[in-house]
C-alpha cells in the first residue's frame, strides 16, 4: 500500500511532466524515499496534489501541500534533512526557489509555446496524450497553451533572451552548488534540490526541438550543473535520459519503456558524492562533445 497517490497531468515529450512544480513534487517524493503511485488527471491547471486534497490554487501551493505531507512521514530522510537547516540555509533556499520560479517559468512556457511551430508541436503532443482522457477538459489545456503563446508574443521573449535568462539563473545555481553534492551543501537532498530539478529538468530533458537550444547551452556552459542533474536523475528517475533525447532524430518514434509508478532506481547507479560527480564529468566530456557535434 502506497503512502500517497500523486495527481499529475499526462506525460508529454517523454517526460513525467513538463510542469516544473509537478516534476518537483515527484522529485520530492522520490528523494524522500516515500512510496507513492501516480494517477493522471487532465484539468485546466497543472497543479500537483495528493489524492483527496482540494482548494489548491497554484502550482507552488500544490507543491508545498505535497511537501507538508511528506514531512508527516517521519521516516523520510528528506524531511529530517529539512529539519536540520540553519536560518541562513532557509534564506538561501527561499531566494533560489523564488529565482527559479520568477525567471524560468517564462522559459518553460517559451519551450512549450514560444512561437507558432512550438505551439503547434505542443498542441499535437497534448492531443495525442490527452486522447485517452476525452471525458476531461482538454479544451481548457489548449486554451492555456494559447494564452502562453499570446503572453510570450506580447513580451517579445525570443531565443537570445532565453539564453540570457539561463545564464543569469544557472551561473547563480552553479556557484551555489560549487563542489557539493546538493544545493545547500547538505548530506541529503532538500526542497531546493527538488525545485531545481523540477525547473532545470523541464529545460534539459524534454524530447522536443524547442528545448534543444536550452539543453545545448546548459551542456556546453554549465557542465557541473548538468552533472548534478544527471546524478539526481540517475539516482531517483530511471528512464529519462539526456543522451536519449539529444540523439533522437525528428522521425524516430521509438518510445522508452515507462518507469514503474513511484519506484526508485538502484543505488548502484547513484553519483552521490563530489568525487563521483567529478568522475562523471571526466567520463562524459567526450560523449557530450560528440553529441553537440552531431547536432551541428
């Protein structure tokens, strides 16, 4: 019997979700080694919540509701690590969580619906994935994408501006990470690590061409941050692969095997120390360069 049932939107672009706080909520449960299953629900709002929760008005509030419940699971190492944070660490956590939300939300929306081609591609992906949920309100999800598209056009956000935003956020994150395994220099992941994985993961891992420029820039400019993301992915998410989507051709329709709901990958594939992250970078440098050459 699972401790929780996490309500999520359908997976798209070969991701568990392309909604940052939904991905962060799943990461938090996995990081806390909390047993859970997932149920799919299509609504007009992409808000993570646990089964039985109501009156969730925003993605952040939904994420915080999930965390509140995780903290109640006293055996969760995730909750125990949060309890040990100093006041200074709490301030840093809040500052970086706000930075990710304010600066990267428009970037995720740009990937999904930044121009006509991206909007068409995402609408097609949504319709394909949502076709099994006709009794729900797919038109509202489409309207939400249309609204994203209109807002981005009005803001004049383009690819060059997106790279500037990435540099602002990722340079700060890389500096904060330094040589540590986790963002706050702790011995186990915290809420901030879940949030960073949620936002950066939605830029690095989606198998769509609109995200490739972001992914290429992250790989070439912030290798330590990419190594941190890969260490987290390999430890807690077992199927979503950086090299898989970067090498995938536009016509390749091969689907990866879906991960078991709520399962955790073997600890043997974990790169959970600073030394192992450095080793990972050494091993992957040539491969990353080859991937980038393939995409040129």
